[in-house]
């Protein structure tokens, strides 16, 4: 899975977890700058994730969204630039 984000997250960790396994430890990866041809991107990469739905976390308690991961396919998630809108 690739979690795309902005430059403001460079070097910071983004955590993910399996939606159906809330008690398991979260995986984390640092946001890195990646250059592809003439463009620069900022993202965190999570190689070799098991298939299933994964939660991308905004912070320790707040999910930013979910991403279905299929076997053999690269999944992508665009992490919002600003925080969640507050209680619903």
C-alpha cells in the first residue's frame, strides 16, 4: 500500500492496521520524499500487506479512512492534508 500525503508530513510516521483485527499491533512507516521522473511525491510505503481492509490512522484514536488491499495489487490512499472535522 502507498499512502500519499503532503510535504508537511515528511519524516513523520503514519500507522495502519487491519480493520478486522483491532487488537493487533499497527504497522507504521515514515513519510519519504520520492522522485519519479520530473515530479516529487511524499508518501509512506507498506510492502507485503496481507489482503483485507486496512485502516489508515490520523492519530492514536482517529481513523483517516480505510483501504481495501487485494493480493498482488498496489493499493493507494490519499491522506487528507488537514485533520478530521471533529465529532459527528
